[in-house]
């Protein structure tokens, strides 16, 4: 793991933003119980991609990439579950 | 830029998956012209985050991070445009 520098800090802010972006979608889907306007393919592809990003983060030992994608994967999985449940 | 190794290849596959994930959502929103079930906050946050990821990619000179986020930013901006247009 590299030293905690400015670039890592920026990466962590980016990580917090992209990861937290799935929270309002999860809350909205949970409340509305409607998913017609959401693309199943979007969340299948982004879920698979996020999983690979996480593996990539471990390979390049990059903290922001690992942390962001680990949490995002859980959130996207929950949105996918609701999308399939309320399709 | 580091050499083109296995980790970079995996990163590029991850990049293609997460970036291409926005295409089916864009197509769906374009066709349906309905965005009720989509969270505006999700796409605002992910757009801001993707922009910072792109800057981060330049700082750490990481090809997959730069490429993925550059294309994703355009796609997310288009989805945001449609979300605001058909809110």
C-alpha cells in the first residue's frame, strides 16, 4: 500500500461519491417498490464490473479502488434483488 | 504509464463492464421517456464521483481508471439530461 498522499485522498472522495450514489437509488426502489424505469442490464453489468474492479484494486494494492468497490458491490446487489423482486 | 500486464487487462475488462452498464439504462430511458423509478441523486452523485475518479486516474497514471471514467462521465451526463427532461 502506498503512502496516504493527496491523490489517495482525492480517490477516497471519488470513492465515497460513486459508492454513496447507490444509496438514494436503493432507498427510492425500496420505497416505491417499482422498478420499471430501471434497466436490469445496467445493474447486472455494473455489478459484474464492480466485482472485477475490486479484484483489480487488490492486484494494484489501491485502497480507494478496493474500498469503493467492496461497498458498492453490496449496494448494487441489494438494488438488483429489488429489481428482480419488483420487476 | 506502467507496462500492459495482467492486472491492467483485468482492469480494462472491469472498465468495459462498468462503463457499458450505462448504455442499457440510457437506451431504456430514451425509449420509455419515463424516469420516475430512477433516483436523480444517484446520477448526480455518480456523475460527480466519476469526474473525480477520472482526475484520480490521471494522478496515479492508471489507464483503466482514466478510460472507464471518461466514457462513463459522458453516458451518465446523458442519462442525467433525460432524467431532468422527463422528470
